[in-house]
C-alpha cells in the first residue's frame, strides 16, 4: 500500500467515526460512549491483539489491529469533541516522542558515517539503545515534576507487568541483585513463608505471602529477560490446548471427563503431553 493509499484509508476510518458520532444521524450506542466506558474495550482489544500474536494467527492479527486502531480513533474523536485534542494531535505527539527518544536515528549523530554500519543501520545495539531510551524517559518524568524513581508506574497496569516495571525502576537506582542466585533463593524463601502460613488458615496472611511469591517470580522473569505476561499467556494456551485434547480423548472413549477419577485424568494428561 502506498503512503497516499494509507492516508486515504485512515481518512476513511476517521470519516466513519464522524458518522457514528453524528448527533443527528449517528449510532445511538456510539453516541452514549465516554472515555471511561470505552476504556475497557480498548484494553480488551489490546489483549486480543496479543492473543492473535501468541497463536500465530496473522489473518486475525490484521483484524484485531484494526479494532485496536479504531479504539484510538474513538478516543481521539471524544477528545476533539471537548476541545482537548484531535487524532492529528495524537499522531503528531507520538511521532515527536519517537523522534525525541531515538536520537541515534533522528539526531545529528545519525548523519555521521562513522556511527553507521556498512548496510546503513546505526552502530548501536538494542541494549545500549534501551538504556538511552530509559534515560530520556527519566528526563521527561523529571521535567514533568516526577522525581521519585517509581513515579509514573501506573497502578492500573496488569499486576505482573507492574511488578516488573517497579523492579526495573528500583534496579536503575541500584536496588537489585547482580546475579540470578539470590533471586532464586528469594523465591524459595517466599515459598517457605507461604507454606508456613498454610496452617494458620488466615486468608489475608496467605494472600500477602502468595503476593510475595508472585513478585519474586516476576523478578526472576525480569532477570532472565523474559516477558512474564507473555510466559504466562503461553502456558495458559498450552494448558487450554492440552485440557481440550483430554476432554476430546475422554469423549472418543465414550466417557465424560468429569466422571474420571484423578488418576485416570492424570493418565490422559500424560498421553496428551507425550503426543505433542
């Protein structure tokens, strides 16, 4: 698709949004929506994008990306209606931010032959670029009056993702273990503390200790440079696939899965697992 065609497609989407929000002839449901009521759909669409990626379903990924883009257009339309911002403001703002945060691509040094590889790409690895990115973001937070290392880590983030972000910020302040060993030891320590609380049957204390275990595991994912949410999403999909196969196997044998005892269910699990 050419740039002009892409622009035409974007213009068409914006026109569709205008029609949906037209006070006289628009869609009643769309006209009732606000930033707050649309926000859950925005989050849901982002998760559906991630799900399509995890499943390797590119056909649905295109469709889900369109749904997510529409969410951006919807919020931008609401912003325009109250005179806060427009879609052009949103697009221009993120373009400016990306240029500001990639000085190695858009800054003065990008024009120096000495800073580029033979194929024309900048001589900067991902690790260095990420460090520079975080420094720029930190400067932006400080300019916005956020001086604490944990300022700006949203409470609304999914808990695992927020745990990793908090740990990364603390790590940049020097509060971090240099190796994996102490992280693994911390997980074992937290598991033991959770086990110690099981006898108390105190739900509040058990929840507190379980939270410590999950936080420590999130820290391990960070140290291994593994996306904790992605790892759990992958395991969820793996469990779902195996469980459905177990149900199917039981049905083929003329049985209901829920009528099998645990030993028989475990046997099915092992068969399904070994067949992968």
